[in-house]
C-alpha cells in the first residue's frame, strides 16, 4: 500500500519536477552564456583560439596551466550556480513564509505576481536568445562565421615556397630563435611602468624592429609560432585534422633547414603536447623536442617544476638549453635551436624564485623585468663562449600580452610585438615594419638561403628585400586584413601530404 502511494505521488508530480528542472537548466545556461566570455577572456583571446583548442580535444588543452582552467570554471560555472541557487532559495523562502505585517505581505505578493507573470515559455526563450546574442557579441562570433563565406585573400597573397630555389651558402650560420611569451614593446615605456622593464634586452647590440603589429591568425602561442615558422595564419577550420599531422603539405622554416642537414631542437618549459606543439615541430623538420617530461627524464630537480603548466621557469629552462647549445657548439654541429619561454604568461606572470623580491611581488611587470634579465644573461653567456660568432639570434614575442580590463592602460595602442635581431651578418634592412609572416623569410634571407630579388616566402617578405615601401605596404594591408582568415582553397591543400 505504501509503495502504491509513493508510485502515485511520483506519477502525479514527476511532470512538474521535470518542468521546473528544465526551467532551472535554461536559466543556468543563460547565466553561463553571460559569464563565460569573462572566463574565456582570461583563457583565450579570440573565437579562433577557442575553436582551435577545443577541436583538438585532449591534445588541445593537455599541459595547460591549472589556474587558468580553474579561473574559467569558477567564472563560467561556479558563479552562475551560486547565483541561481541563491535566487531559488530566496524565492522558496518568499513563497513559503507568510508574514503578518500587511506591508511586507503586500510586497511579498507583488514579488510573487511578478515572478508568475514572467514564468512563461516566451520569457525563457527570449532570455536564451538574448544571452546567446550577448555571448556571440563578446567572442566576435559574427566575424568567425563570416570567414567561411568571404573572399579567399589567402590564395591571392600566398607565395609557394616550393617555387623557391634556395641558395646553399658556403658559410652556413646557426640559428637560435627565442619566443618570449607575450613579449611586446609596451614595457619599454617608463611613463607607463616607471622604468624600461626591457632595458637588459635593449642593451644587447642588434637591430630592433619597432613596428610589428599583430595580424589575424597570430594571436596565441601556437598561432604565433606557426605564423613565424610557416608564414601563414593559423586557422581553426580544419584542426580536427591536426591531431595526428600538422599541415603535412606546408613548407616551413624547419623544412628548409632540414634540407640543408641542420640538427633542429625545440625547447619548452611545460608539456610538449599542449596545442599539439610536438606534432607540429616533428612534422616540420625538428628532430629533438624537449618539454616537461623530457626535462624530468634528464634529471632536472623535481622541485623546480612550479612554473606555468607545472613546467620550468625561464632561468632553469635557459640554463638547461645552454648546456645543449654549448655541446653542439663544441662539436661544430650545424643547428637550429628554437626556444619558448613561459614566465611572462598572462595574467600576472610566473616569476622564478630566483627573481628579486620586488619582481616577485609586482605581478606581470615584475615577470617582464625578471625575464628580460634572465634572457639577457643567457645571451651574454653565449657571447662569452663565442657561440654567436656565426649564429643568428632572434628574440621575439610569440604574440601580444592578453590583458585583463585592469591592465589595458599599460598596453596603449598602437601595440607592437617585440622583435630583435642580435646577429645578422652585416645585412642592412630595407624597412622598419614587419609581422609574424615576415619572420621566416627574414631568417632565411639573413642565413643566405634567399636572394634579395626573391625574398618572398608564404605570406611573408624578408626585411632585407628589394621591395620599396609602397609595395610592401600594399602587401601588408592584404595580409593583415581579416579576409586573410577566410576559408581558402590553397590553405586546404596544406592538409594533404607533400
């Protein structure tokens, strides 16, 4: 008899329970859409980056720093859950408690009347549509969708490296390419920061490129590296195909140097699998890859793995890299060393315990100041060992710093990626403006693999080309326009084997 009553109760109230649960779910999803852009902006910078990492699945986020993911979950899930729970409990209290005071009773009844007036299907549909519209606006979804149907500017502007007859210089230079996380020119400005935080880098002799705008498809680390290695933007339309192979039909810097028998190394502080960096570099000529797991296998002190993504700090990373560079230098090996640092990662940096106390306590500003000293010391040490006598060394940001609202004032427009050529073989540049796409042809030109009359490579043009400023500006406008991200026939072909 008891079971029968219980069954009757469930049949009678189940539809209402399901209906109420569905309404709560819709409200929660609306709050998620409203709060998610704030969480997204702390982790990603564009819709393209979100799509890239999500479609790669586990490989897209493997090795990401846990604090960033926790921030996203807190802002996008936990806060909406708290708000909805508080509102639900408050409503139940208002509904169940019947005060004796007439004024309070009238207020209670008006609140319940308003809730009942809004408790209809149209309210939930409108809320859902408005929330999605806000979300789409915040992550610039419109331009992402538009990119599938716009003009194929990429095919028009791309110069196929397969058509280049690369020269074979008699005295082949080595290459050290340092990608410094989120390094841009703004921290040089004492009016914003109190002093030039990058002074140790500026004090190193070399050529600084002051005008280096960030163009579409280069806004995050993997995109910045692909753009500077291969002279193309990283477009997420096809990332499902990048899990096992990363643009096998594309010719990049590493592919060219592999033809000339360079030993190529990629070094990073954290997990190599994050963003499928290991797949990309393996696919394009890099034989030796070092990340968190490899450093552990080599016996690096386990207590030193407390940087971004539980990886090494810049000082330890560069100390380990220096050992490998000196060994190759002693053996007179022809090499390309590509290094990615992490301590200046947004939002507030990951300063090494070896940084000064004021640097460890001043957020991203201290991270910039400390890392600049660490990298400058690394370079000077290589110079003292005469490693750079026949070596091209480049220091560059992988992308601009991803600012929080409170940090925007420290990064005023126009913003420029940091780029410095420490050794260039005495060549004179023809202009003082470039972008990520120009990095690979500039490196190949300095190293003697290109001639000035044919200094195009992909979407890039060497800094040392014969092109006049007007011609370059026209080219720059084409490759820096959002149309360069549009779906492209030529771009599709990179997914096929060489």
